[in-house]
């Protein structure tokens, strides 16, 4: 090869080399390589969907049992049982029939029927002061029917059985051997009382008849005195009981 040609080729090569650094020649006559994008690592996927947390089923509410407070006992303590005062009347023993039914009457001292004590008080038929402490309305009196303390008479009860240990009754009148109350058991006198209460205030008497329980008896009331102004007897409320209300005799 000619030296001139060789020289020209070398010059061309130098120029081409220099021009490869020229910005104006970029892309001229040669392919600019497509840059390979750097691989960006794929990030860990974070889902934007925030899952709704599982809804725990609302536990069924166990109803709180209603609290029933055990009440404190407020009941009134019962009293210690005591013997009950149960009366068992002899037939028409309180005379509240207003008649002498179940009684026999002798003479006129006690009249034909029991005396109305309420009426006697209302009408002022008593001797000194109004009658007190009688039972109910009626009583047997050897004074009021005739208003004569000298009148005489006898009352005799119907036969009854002594079913309880005590016999009680009300009485007033003057103490006198001819004025008395008598208990007869099977025809024999076993109790005898001469009243010592010449007032219009009836007094409760209790007889202990326990030794004759189960036996038959009668009550006899006698006014055989002509003494005035207080020769009379008045009685009421004959009954048997288990519990005496006064000191028994």
C-alpha cells in the first residue's frame, strides 16, 4: 500500500475516534444501544385490603338471675302455749235463755224466770248500788222477782256430769246458814257455800271438784231465810273448766 493512502487511512481513523466523543454525532450512523433498565426488585406485596377481622359472635348474654333476697323472718314469735280457759257450761248455767229451762223451782223466792239485771240497773231496782260483774244479761235472784228479801225459794239444776276439775260460778248475798249453794254428787252433798258478800257486786268462786270427775252431780241453791233487808242470794254463770280463774276451794 502507498504510504499516502496509509497515512490518509490513519488520519481517518483518528478523526473517527475523536468524533465518537462528540455530542452532536450521537446516534448518527450508529445504533445507540437501548439501555437495559435496571431491575427494581418487586416489593413485598402489602395488600391495601385490610381484611375485616372475623367478628366474634356476640356471646349470648346469660341473664343474671333475678336475686330474690331471702327475707329475714319477720313473723311474730308465737307465744308459749298456755292452758286455755275453756268453759263447759252446765245446762243453762248462765240463765241466758231468760228461762229456768234445765232447772226446777220451788216456792216463789226466785220467781218464774231469771231476773233481767240490765233492766234492774236501768230501773233502779237494786238495793243500794247498781249490779256489777254479772254475766250476760240474766241471773237468778231471790230478791228481784218480788223485791222482798224475806221471800224463800229453792233452785235445783238438772243432773250433769263433772267433766272437768273445776266448777266456777258468780254469787252475792248475805252469809246465813239458811242461804247457801250446795253441790250434790250422786245424791250426796259434797260442797257447801254460804255467801259472805251482801252487796250487788257478783263475786267469782272456784270449787275444786277433781275428785268427782266422771260422776253425776246437781247444784242446789237455797234461800230459806226470812231476814230483811238482805236475806237473799243471787247467782250466775255456772260452768266447768280445766283452768281456775280464782283460787279454788
